[in-house]
C-alpha cells in the first residue's frame, strides 16, 4: 500500500469533515460544492481500493490478515457515499453533520488501514 495515498486520503477526509462541519455550524444543509468534495474524497478512496486489490493480487500480504484488510478497504470506499446519501435524505444542518461524521469515520479507517497493512 502507498503510505502517501493513505495520508492524502485521510487528510482530504478531515478537510471534508471540517468543511461540512462549518456548514452545520452555520445552520446550512449540504450543497453541491460539498458533494463535489465528497466525489474527490471518494475518488481517492477508489484509487486506494484498486491499489490495495492489486497489491493483494501480486502476493503482498497485510500484517493483520487479508480478510480484515479487504473489509476495511471496502468500508473506507463505502463510507463517503453512505454519508452523502444520508445527508441528501436530511436537508437540514443535520445532513451536514452526517457528511462531517462520514469524513471523520473515513479518516479513522485510513489510520486503521495503515496499521493493518503493517505501517
């Protein structure tokens, strides 16, 4: 796995969380710009998913097991879309809170992925 990509994805997720948290603080729902930010973070998670699967296919093994690694990879990839859809369902400030929570969860998943791989 690429440590730099894990770091960039985690930082981007935290920036998204701050941005959506600021919108929630200002009593605003998620807007189109927030969803564009979510798409960028999702693209980073997709690249990480592909790189992780390719590394496994090449024979590289995570320190803490392949099954748990794949589960965390899939969870990291699904985190932002799930938060985005939930924020669409709640078109108040709580939608922004949900999107911010999704960014925080993704950042934590990135730290865990780093640990699982053997960082």
